[in-house]
């Protein structure tokens, strides 16, 4: 079962195969959670958003076109849920003042890579508006147009935020001699 | 410098943490619960279907109760009847075959069980059992065509070239090979042959009486007007039902369609959904939205579609969109600027003159948790969908993405209702430009 492609697993899961659904879950859960975490920078919010996303996605498998890739679809649902949670928690504006390095935790493996640590901290230190576009673009691979759609912003605004965020990151990382 | 920074940024995603074990365990339980819930629903539906078959096999005379379930044509893809209200239609599977005859049958009485082979016309093309029991006021129309690749009869006087809609008055009394289908109680039998768009079309009209009344001929003509041959559908030729409102800047678009539902997972279903508008600052991120859909095709590579989902039957929004405003739920959003503020799927829906009440009577109001909700309603193979929208501009529906008719004009308020051909209301939804959305569905509909 674990070697089967997504399309077969989706078809089987639709028919009620718990085994297929479990394989699909194992294949994509961490990915969905990390997407939610990248957006929220908060474990509790990421937990809620990712769980909701996986529950909704699996409940809507019959509506999914199995000829399309499953991972990006789930990721997009997780991102949307995460943004909704963030908005609900009114953090989009408050994060500007409260964002700290402690909002982010990194894996043990990453601790060996000081550059990654520094970059991650620098991203966390960005204001929420700029952090969001950086995360969506560089970590979740959304295009500028897609980010505009997700955040409800003009494409030009997203592009300028991205540019300013990169400039801010560059300054911060140059100070630390990371770049 | 910038590319180095961008590379570092992309690499930094590896530093994102993993979900903890407890969260993973809870998420797994919820995911599997969603699958099991779906399976239970499918099982219940199958049980009900099996019970119905058993009841029928036992000879229970459900008559008109079950008959509507076998009415609709199997998605007339190039050839078939779109049933008039009160009519029933069957056709052979698939589009017109190469060199193979295709058959479409319409009747103003329910088909006998022998003539309905799981929703398709019996292969002989003669609904014999239905004709044997045809009441005096009954009308049956049998149409057959042959592919233009290998026409059965060369073009000529036998098949004079005609335009749609064909006319009953051009038909002539006809007894095939001298055979009266029902000699002891003769039928009125008429034949019409025509070359339509390169197809040899044979039409036979059966009336329940040997001397049909003018009302019966008129009724047959109404149904004949809805015969599709070749690739030219009814849709755009039908005049737009655009009504001018009181204000010169307002237009009311009020349309009703007969839509084909799609079989998925053993069920024909209609999906009804509504979504509250989501605002950021003074602009809309996501418009208030209501939609009726069917079948799959819901996913996309990113979840953000280029246009409305192909599984949509019809959708309405309300509010003034910006360039980046989207519509739809989190599973399938599309940019309103590309997809349109309201629209209908022209490949699944054909204009209908049936009346669909925009009412919530006998429906349950559904709470839009998290701002949106979707309900699945078991449905027959054809449903009637009506939307009525007050648009803040002069607007009409135009072709979009090949399969839709849509407009981009901002909508002030809109209503959307779905009912079965037999009159059962399945859902009602409305949206307003303040971002409000309400959804009502039949009790039997289940949260998605």
C-alpha cells in the first residue's frame, strides 16, 4: 500500500479504505503542518489550522480531482486555514509588536547550521505583513499572484512588500555577516 | 547578493519544526473519522437504493413516485432531448457514434421499466412497453441519427435538409412496414425525416390515439423544440432573460436552467454551498458566495483555480470585487476578475422554462461555521437551478472558459435555488453586498 501513487490512494480512500487514508496522511501531514506553522509562527495555531485542514481535505476527497497533485492542494487548504486562524486571533496586526525570536523553534538538525538559524530568526523578526509574503513566497512556493489572491492584496503591493522585506532581511543578515 | 539571499531563504525552510506526536495522533484520528463518515453515508445511500430495488422487485406499485428518477436524458452530448417540464427523456449512451445509430426518446408519460435500461434507452430504440400502455393523451417521440461518416441513406429527397427546431407539421402518417404497434387499440404514428447538420435524423411520433388533437401536436412540438442534434446546443440562442430594473444602473438577471448531475461514488448529488464575504480594510478578499455544483473536479494544483470549478452548476456572489478578490470556499477559490461574479455551467445546464420558487419553505437554515458551509443533497440525474441577481451595471452572461456563461459586473444581491424536476426544493441560498450569505437546504442534505 505504501508504494502506491497518490491517485490510487485517493480513489481507495474515497471508497472508505482506512489503510489508504493512513498512508496518504503519513505522506502529507507533516507537510501540511509545517505550512500552517510557517504562516502562523505559533505551534498552537498551527496545530489547530493543520488539523482542520487535514480533516476538511479528507472529508472532501470525493470533490478532489485525483489527476491533480494532492500535496499542493492540501498545502493551500492548510495555508488558508492558518491565515484564517491568524486573522481570528487578531495577530496579523499585533505581531508587529510582539514578534520575537522565540516565536520560532528550529529542529535539532538545523541548530548545526547557524546560517539557517540566523535566516529563520531574521524572518521571524520581520513585521507580520512582510514576514507573511516572505514565508508564502520562499517557503511555501506561492507566486506573487497567488499571494495577492490569498491575502486579498493588489499584485503590486505584494511585489513591493516582497522587495522591502528582502532589503530588510539583507541588512539584518549583513550585520550578522551571514550574507 | 539577492540570489544568494533567496537561496538562503529557501534553504531556511528546512529549519521549520515538525508537528509533535500528540498533535499528529489527533490529526490522524480526525482524518480517518472524515473518511469513515463518508463511508457510512455511502453505505446508507446504497442500503436505501437496495431497499428500493427490492421493493420494486416485489412488485410494489410506486408509480409516479419512482418514475421521475428515470426521467432525464443522460447528458445530451450532441444528441438528445432536453425534457420539457412534465416530460421524460432517455437516450442511448454517449454521443453520436461513428456509423452507429444513436437513439433519443421523449415521452409525456413515465417510461415502462422494460424501456429504461438503467437510465439509457433500450437498444432497439422502440419503447415497446411504454407504447403498449400509452394512454389516449400520451405522446412519445423517438429520434435516431446516424453519424455523417457513414450515412445510412445518401442525402437526398428521403432526408430533406432542415433547420432546428424541426416541425411536427412536416411529419406524415406512417406505419412502419405496415405495422401498427398496438393493433387492438391503434396509435397515431407519424414520421419525419430530415438532414440536420449533416446527420440523417429519423423521427417517429406516437400518439395515444389514432386521431391526435391539435393540443397533442402542440405538446409534441414543444418537446421537439428541445431536440439537440450535433454540437449546436440550445444555450446562447435562447434570448437572455435580462429584465431592466427600476434604476437605470441596475439590471436583474433571472435565469433558470435544467442541469445534469454527475454520478460519483454511486450517488447523483448536488452540492450546495455558501460563504460569507471576507473583508480586509475597505476591500473584499473573498466575496459572499453561493453555489450549486455536482461531481468531482474540485481540486487544482494550488487550490486557487483559474476560473470557477468545472463542477459548478451555477454560482452567485455579491459585492464589488477588486482585481485580486476571490470567490469560493477554501478548497476551490477563483479570482472573480477571471471567473465572474455570477455564472452558469453551459456544458451541464440548459435553459429551462420551468418555474423554481426562490423560497426557504420546508428548508433548514444552516449555520455557516467558519464562514462557509457545504451540504451534499442526493438528487435525480437532472435538477432545476435558478438564480436571480440584481447587478449594479448593465450586464449579460457571456461565454467564459468555454464551459461557462458569466458576467463580471458587481452584484448587489443574489439568490440561488435548486429543486428536483418533481418539485422538491433541495437548497436555497442568498448573498448580499454587505458580505452576508445564508444557506438553507432540505433536511436530507448532509454537511460535507
